C-alpha cells in the first residue's frame, strides 16, 4: 500500500502542538504505523481527511521596542516565518489560548475549526499616542501558498491596524489580494463554544480597502471580541501590521491557521504482457513555485501518497521511473488541493525499447534545470519530453535514421548549445547518450536602497518604482530598512518613498535613476520621526482652564490652539524644527510663571509632555466713596453795605483806592475809582439769577397757600 512521503529537508526537532482535528488524524496515522503494515513493510494508506494547523510560536526574544520570534510551518508546504516588532511592553506575549479563542461558531472557526488551546500573539503600539504606531513584520522563509490559510486580527476596538504585504516578486499586494473576509465578534452572545467573555454582536471592525486599514468602533471604546479575518489570494513574502492607538491602552491579537489535504495516486506498468502496478517508482511533490516539498515511492500495489499539505492549487507530482522504464504519461501531473484531496494523480510507464536518446539540460553554472522542453525530430515525426528536476531527459523508441535534438529555452534564458544531431544505425540497440544542453540566464538588473531615520532602519515604508512605459512596481522595506526591485528593464526609473505613519521625509522623497547593464545600489532615503508637544493650562489652585488660546510658532509659521474641557492641549505630527508655545491669558487672568516654552524636535521625533502653564486671576478693585464738596460762593465774601458812599449798591465798604467816608469822591485819578482786578458783571449776573429764583419760589408758595 502507499508509503508515507519523506520530507525534502529535515528541520531540527521541536515540540509542536496540534489542533484537536489534526491530532485525530495523526493518531489514526499512529495506528497505521503500529498495526497497518502489509507485506514488505510498506504502510497502508491513511484515511483522507481535511486537517487544520494553527500557528506554533517560539517564546518571544528581546524586549520593549525590539521583539522577535519565529512561527513554525502551519502545514506541509507552508513556510516558516520570522517575526519582528517594535511594540512597547506590558501584556506582550505568546498566549496559550486557554481562556481566549475563536470558537467553531465564528466565521473563521466554521472553516478552520476552533482555536481553543491554540497559541496566538498579543502586541501593543510602540508608544501610547496617536503617532506612536508599532510595526510588526512577518518574513516568510519562501512565499506562502496562494490560498488555504488565514490570519486573524483580534481585539480591534480603540485602535486600528494597517495591513500590508509583499508578493513573491516583491510588489505590494492589493487589498483584494489580501482577501479580507469580514468582521465578527468572538464574544457575541449566543455564539456556540465561545469563551467566557461578553461582547456585542454588532461590535465589529470596519475595513477600508483604500488604505488597507482595519479600524475599531467609531467611539474608540475598549470592548471585547471585535475581530477581522483574511484569506490571501496571492503568495505572500512579507506581512506587515502597523498598529495605532486611538484611545486608552489597547492590545491586539494575531492568529494564523491553514487547511491541509492529501495527494495520492497509483503508478502502473503498461508494458504489453506485463501490465500491472509498478513498485519502486520515485515521486516528488513540487510546490506552486516549483520547489521540492517531499519525496515518496510507489508500493507493491503501485500506490503512493503525500499527506497534510496546505490546501491550495499549483502542486505538481513528478515521476522518476525505475531504471529500464520510461513514462508513457506526462512525467509531471498537477495536483489541486484547494477544495478536496487530490486522490487520482496516476502515472503509467513501460519498459524502454532501444534505441533510447538521453541527456541533460543545465545552466551556465552547471545547475540542473527541470521543466525544460526537449524535442527529438526525425523519421516518424517529432517527440517531445520535459526534463526532470535533475535536468535529465529520455526519449526511447527512436527509429533508425538521422535526428535533430533541440531545446526550447524558457523565459529568462537563452540556449548556448546549438541543435544536436545523431544517427541511429539499422539494427542498433545502443542508447544515444550525452545529448546535453547549456542555457544561460539573462542578466537581471536590480535597483536597491534603504530607508532610515536617524540612522535606524525603518521597516514597512512603501517604495514605488516607475520605469519605461509607465511600468510601476511597489514594495515595502524589510526589517533592516532595505528594499530591492529585481529584473528591471533598462532606462529611466523614478523611485519614491511614502513614509509610514509617524514619519516625514527629510530631503528629496523621489530619486531619478538610470538602469543599464549593472545593478543600481544605494538609492537611499532619510526619514524623520514626527514629534509632539502637550500640556495643560490651570489656575493657581490647579483647576483646569478650558478655552484658553495658545500661540504656536514653528517652521511652518504661526498657529493657534485652544485648551479642551480638561485644560489640555496637544500638538502632534511635528516635523523637525523649533517650536514655541505661548499662552494667551483670557480677560481677567494673567500668567503666573513662564509665558512660553520652546522645544526642538529632531529626526528622532521627541515627544514633549507636561509643557504646562499657570494663570492667576486679576484682583477686582474695591469700590471708593467720594466726599461731597461745598458749592462755590456767589460773589464777594464781605457783606454788602448801605453806607453813604453808594447806598444799596452792594459794593465793599472798603476797597483799594476808595475814598474814606465824608470824602469828595474824586479819587486820586481825577474822579475814576480803581477796580479790584475782577469783572463786576459776574457777581451782578449771579445776584440777578438768585433774585429770579427767589421770586419764583415765593410765587409757588403763594399759589400753594391759596389752594389750601
């Protein structure tokens, strides 16, 4: 019966947990190992079933700002990966899944089963601010399959996650290729098999395909169970998650899982008179990219199998017939595991009939080239075969006569060996060998560089290259900040960097480069981290003051801020430069202490907190009472006299230059009296006014008396 496959490479042993469903399948396999052997020591085939593998994580290494770990392959054919993150500490860990899990009742659980007791990863932002996003990157050992696996982001509430991935060719995958499947709440009431958390069915994150961002509830409130899941539809080389705090102190969770299925078939001998199963044929399982995943051998009944490989399309099984035999079916057959097991990948072979023609196809470095088409043309018409993984090919039943052997160079190669000729003599059974070809790979010119901030690598920055004819390529910088575009057409290329959240470009954000016959290197960009300044305005008692204006002077010119209800102010996303914040006291207040603060933001992106101001209320002055003043006198202070000099005139009894009583009245100046230095008309007018008032008052009194 079918023997188990042998992996192409043997990783170092490590303890690995399996999902309950996968454990059941492996237990069945163990029974087969212990009691299912048939004659000849070949294993009986295990029953086919879809299995699920959830991610196993190594313990975290490093510390806050620099975490790393590795993730084991999820299933056969799925690559392992290395993770790095600049998340802050506190709650960051690989979690066992014993208290929080994705139940079988969730959308992802309906497809991949429950994740109970399966590991997941808790991470946080780099710092607890809107500009302190953390960047987490998974770098796979080789591109992932194009389907059959998922990643889930959980506890998305008071935060948001931008999802970016690069494909096998280094380009940035589209939102469609990321394969967002929807949001759900794994704590929702009534959900079968859920953990003991309490959530709301409608509390699910929203997905913006334009920015590839998964955002929690609109109020940015800390809740439970909000999650979203993805099934990529293209191979993934790197996966980057940029996690940003919106409020509070959030964490987010990450799960990985894959479906696994089996490939099996039968190898049959169709040699006339010897038809039946063929034992001992070598079969190789190739991945979607042509990589060797595992080998197996046909058993006495001709059967073989490869078990537990990621449920995707693009696999191929390659047959290497035993010595003396040649395949009559194609030597490579496709195997599609995307919806079910591939259980009928069958081959046929027959004995070789001389004369046979054989050879190899290699590159200019001597490495074998599999999958290359070779044609032998002569009497009876052309015969076409495809080279095996070791570069070899074989054509038997070549008739007598002259023949020409040609090779069809695949894309990216040119043939260095011209067509070969040979002759098969009459009655010859001698094989024709050494019909070998050498192909040369076309030169691949690349363009590469790095993105840094203050000399530190910046992973996850989007780099776009636009070349001749408008060809556009995109990629994300790796963990070391580096990026590369390969196999570029010659000509002018424009390279642009789009900084990730929390950074700004220093200097030119676009560089013009010319691609020729050699690699273009050191196309580097410098970024600066954005800074922030914040504080509070209070009175002398420490009470927050809302609505207070502050003036900000910086590289972009002046601006204003206003304190909120808690007296706080904040200025985020500050490019490098010097900033001065000055408080403008409202009416009734004065500044008690410094009226301004000046900070300098460098490319390191400093965050200045507690840049606060204190205002003092201006004292209200006490009201004052003014004593009334006496009215002015209406005339000279001396009483008028009725003396003989001028009876009844009101003139002073004595005045400078006046004659004494009994005088003649002539005066020393010929009879004119000297004045006192003031105009006599003023006192006369006042006297007249008083007389009128007095007469009026008397008349009123008399009228009042007459009316009584």
